C-alpha cells in the first residue's frame, strides 16, 4: 500500500509516518509511506498511490487536493485528536484495504 501523508512542509507528519511504519511492521502490512509538503503533492502522486492523508492543519486544502487527485485516489483528513496523540494505529486501520 502506498500512502502519502501531507502537511505544509512534510515535517510534522514525519512523526506520524514513523508511528504508522512501526505499527505496519508488527502486523506484517506492506506499507510504502512518505510525508510530503502540500506544494509537492502533485510530484508524488502516481497510479500506485493507495490513499492521500492530510494533516488536520491543512484540512482547508481538501478541495485543492481533491482537484489534484482528479477523483482517482481516495483521501482523508486526520482527526485532530488522532494527530495530536500521534495515533498511527488509527490511520493504518482506516487506510488499510479490506481483505477477502
């Protein structure tokens, strides 16, 4: 699964990225995750992107992100509480595709 975590500079989401990577390893979930700045999102999105996750501080940019993704890739905004507590576990469960 390829996940892009997006914030202003890609720095605050780096901590969340590490939490998600740690959790994914414990559950043997294949996870390719990058923290990227909003301004560089178009350069990182490709046909292999599974989901784009926005930090709560840029929730106002959701429409811009939606336009960038052209309806081809799902996106979500991290809940402020999950972000503040760095609950990577919550995001893995939300973004992990269901398996038959």
